[in-house]
């Protein structure tokens, strides 16, 4: 069977492209199809380390899990990681190439396009179906030149496209019709079906609109996907803010407070805590009142020194000093770990203006950002309870100092990671994904003050949610045309 390619595009960002591709990966994998996810260009600070030692968008790692595959850099050959409002780090085939602004990247697209086509060609040689997720919307006519994210890619590889729209935003028929009107004739011809996402209510009431849409566009509506409350899939990038994400299932909960940094990275590290029945996870935007906490977690950041400055501007240093005086605990992850030290230096301006900043000073560490980014999947044991731990590292900083003599983690090769303060109240680590492993999560929560009685298996839960999503899509979409196309 020759390799096929199908692309899922959306009328807007967050229309449901990622979730639909995830569901289709699992549905087709269950049917024995060798399917692989692919996103030509992604913009996200949530990333994952791959088996070949690079990094890709977090959503593609979840899609790989849905397809039963280890994540690989060919699944997301171009990753843009914003570090300012107008600039980003450009990652090609899993490796940092340079930092640039929007205009600079626009000029670089011709090079990036070649990387995209090389990755697609390699995947096409290994799999029966390459299932592609677009980015943003194909109706962004100002970005059409040298496009590699949507129709530019579809035209280059000559593939059909499904178009998804989110009815929960309102104006779904205008979104679909308007998007089609913005496309060229050849691009419109590629649209093989329309999908409406996040519908609430009686779908029969939508029938007249669906019939009109098919007559008006000549495109079949493949189905209407319902709004699903409490569906958990790791976010591609944006953080859904809510005061508390803890489930109200236990009278005694550990309150965990996390600041929403302007350039927060890999906030999915905390998803296992949001789903824990004995944890109340509270995200606090800068400028909001900061509630009391048992544990404060400083998350990863794509621009650590600017984010550290913003924390200070909004009173977090005073809050954290008071929190520690009263016996609270603080955990820093990656960029948050760097903030816990004495000094953070970026002499070459990798994450903004060159310079150095004083850290909070609770760990005897000095960090310098260096050219080579550390990208690796890791395993070891916590010095807390000798608990088994796994994770991954994505950082440019190297931290040195006496605090490293009290590490948080020991690796099998004899190396160590992280640090624990002399009084045991502050710990830091470069490891992302540390809470995914049940043993490590339980040990860290006990250190923070929780007598853990029951903790969910986060990996099993994530797979359960993928199964649940796949079952829903299978019920509500007409997939027979897809199956017939694959069988040709």
C-alpha cells in the first residue's frame, strides 16, 4: 500500500485540530493502520524530548502515544518557541538554529520548508498514513507566502484536507464559509469534509444549518462532535486559567500555588497535580492576590530573567519569603529552579537582553546560559524516599554551586540533578515530567506535607482519555469515506 497523507486544518486556533488528530491516530492504530502524526510547523513553549534526542511540540508527543509510537523529531520538524512578544527560538529537526523576530523567520521559511518536506518524505517511507495537523488557520492571507503550516504544505505534497470549526465560539457557519472564501480554487478543492466541534445541545436542531452548509459549499459535513466536559489532554501551549483545578473529593487537600509566568514553558508538568484528588492546584496570574499555600511551584520559563523580574515586580519575592518563614515548601522546575539560585547570567542574550540577575538566593547555585541546549530523557531515583523517577530535560542553563552537594536525584550513570536546601524547605530540578511517575509524585507530595492515601496513575489516565476521545469521534464522525480511501 502506498503512503497516504491527510491534513486536518482549523478555521481558528484551538478549533480542535490537535484533539481530532489524536483521536484519529488512536482509531486507526486500533484498526491496524500504520499511522504517524505530523505537524509541519508548531509554535509552543510546551515541548517534549524525543527518542532521537531532539524536541517537538507536546501535542505531537501525545499524538504519538495515541498512535502507539515513541515521539520523533520528524513528527514536528519546525518548532517555534516564543521568548518575547515579537521574537522566538527556531528549532529545526529538534535542534535550536537561532533566535529571530517574525520578519526574520518569514524570510527563513524557504529553508524551513525544506526541513518539513524532508521529514514528511521520511515518514511516508515508514508508515501507511501521515496524519497532519495544521497551525492556526489557512485563512491568514498575510502569511500565505512560503506557507508551510497549512495549505502551502497541502499543495506541496498534494494531500486532501479536513476543515474543523469550533461552534462554541459562535458563528460556526461564517467561520467555515469565510475560511473557504479566503482559499484559492485549488485549495478549496482539497477540502474533502467539514467537522463541527464542541456542540452543546440537541444536534437535530442543527440539521437545517448543516444542509444549507453542504448546499452552499459543496462540501460534506463529516460530523458534529459534542462538547465533552472534563476531557483531559495535555495542552499544546495555552494555559486554561481557573482559580482551582483540584477535584473536590477529599476534605484534606494540599494547596499548591503556581504563578502564571509571562513566558511559562511546559506547564503540562503540573497536569498530574491538577487531576490529583487530594491536591488543590491554583494558578495565579501576576497582579492577582496570592493565596496561602502549602507548596509553591515555580514552573519552567522560556525567558527566565525577564520572568524573574516580573515576579519581583508583583511582590512574589516578599510572598515567598513569608511563605518559607511559616514553614511552607517551594519547588522550582527548570527555569524555576534557576530562579532559586544566587545568580542567573545570560551573557550572550539567548533569552532576551544580555546581562545577569540576582536570583532569590535560597539555593547556593549560579546559573549561566550556554549555547548548547540540553535535551535528554532521563531516569533515576529521588533522594527523597529513594523513589523511582523519570523525566526529560530541555534547558540552556548550566547550574553550579555548593547546593549541588545535596542533589534531588541520582541517575544510574552516577550523575545527579537538582538541589535541596539545607533546611529541606526548597528543592529544584531541571527535570520536566517528574510528577508523571507515581512513586516520584507521591514522594514529592509527602515532602510537601500531604499524607498520600490514593494517587492516580497519570500515564494510565492519559491513555484512558485518549481512548475515551477516540470512542467519541468514532461515534459522531462518518469515517467510512476515510476507510475506503485508505483501502484503495
